[in-house]
């Protein structure tokens, strides 16, 4: 089990969490970001420099970056799919970039309109151009189009990007992973990766626990458990930030995130959306 105090969380609610929702304006998204920062979220993916026609909820990325709070010590991340998005992000003033490269050919074409190799080449260019890049290997634990993951293929992709100077996050894009699949892939890739887990089949939290036991120390989560790819069939929401923080608090692992404040933010977000959040803790409350 990972030693207490060594787990970091990147909050992806303002990007992944909202990307399938009816669009919020920039001002409301900034309000959410500021509220999450006050909860102690010290790393946050806040925008995506993508086609606004394809993902209208991410419109106004440059204006949002311009309005981000300053001086709070939070690391801001933006998702970019290609060099055009990378250039837009850098021009807007955001230097921590995540780029998705799928291990699934079908999902790669659906998500970014490129083959896996074409997408990987774009990632290589982005790694050269940007100060800090995290490559998110999507469908790393299986794809609804090709089936079970090939740990060797995932490991080859991950190794390619770490050798180029990027960090790597493995994404369970459609929630196909189970603890045994997590173990199989990490046995090949190693534990020096982040995990981006989705809860399509109710396994995200137990998968996180399995990864913690294997030494993984970085996780992407979304407030309320919102999110999911608009380009994948039956993609469920993200592992909820509050659910993981609740587990880590119980394990004695300090994340720096105030759980009560986070639940309060989730309550406001639920009101904005007009429906309950998927998070189990948000629904049941603290005991």
C-alpha cells in the first residue's frame, strides 16, 4: 500500500466533467474552478483547446485561461488534441498540457480523427513544443471496439512518451477495468503513471484501491463523478473526487483537499445541473 501523504489528485471536473453537459458560460466555469481551488485542489484541468463545434461545452478556452485566479499555487492544465490546440493553449498562457493518444484504433479515429500512429506523432511534437506534457493513453484497459487491452501495446506507447520526456496517465476511458486488469497492465507499464478511471460499471474506486496497493500515486478525478467521453459508446462518468478523498482520508493519506468544502461545491454544481451527481458520497452524505 502507498505510504500516507504521497497521493496527488488532478481535478478534471471543469474539463472532463463538463464536456458532455449543456454548456456553461465562461464566468460560471470560472466560479466552479475558483471554488474547487478553495477546497485545496492544487492541480486542475480547466480547459480543452478543441473544436468548439465538436465539444461546445469547452468553448471560450482562451478567455477562461485569461480569467484564472493568480497567486493561489494551483497548477492549471489544458487538454489539447494536436499541434493546433497546443499552439492555441500556449498563446493563451497555459503551459501544462495533456494530450490523449488512444491504444484503440477505432476510438482514436472517433476521438481525434487520426490513427494511433498519427496521434502519437502529434503528441511527440507537443512534447517538444510545451514545457510540461502529460500523455493520457486512452482505452489503456480495454476498448468497446477491440475488446481487452494488450498490456504490451500499452507499455510500448507509454515507454515511447516517457522516453520523449512526458509523464503518462493511463485512462480507463469506458470503464472496462477491474482490479485484475489493473494489475496486468501495471505489471507491464509500472506504477510511475497516473490513472484516469471511469465508473461505467461501478469499479472505479476499487480499481483505485488496487492501484494504490501497487504503488500508483497520481489520480485524475472529477467533482461529483461527472464526465465521460462524448466520442465513446456507453462511457460513464469519472471516479468522483469526493469518493476517492473519502477513501484516502480513511487510509490516513493527506491529499490537501477539504472534503466538506468539496461536498458543498458538489451540492451547488448539482443545483446548476438540475439533477443529483453520480458520486456515491454526494448522494449518501458523510456518516
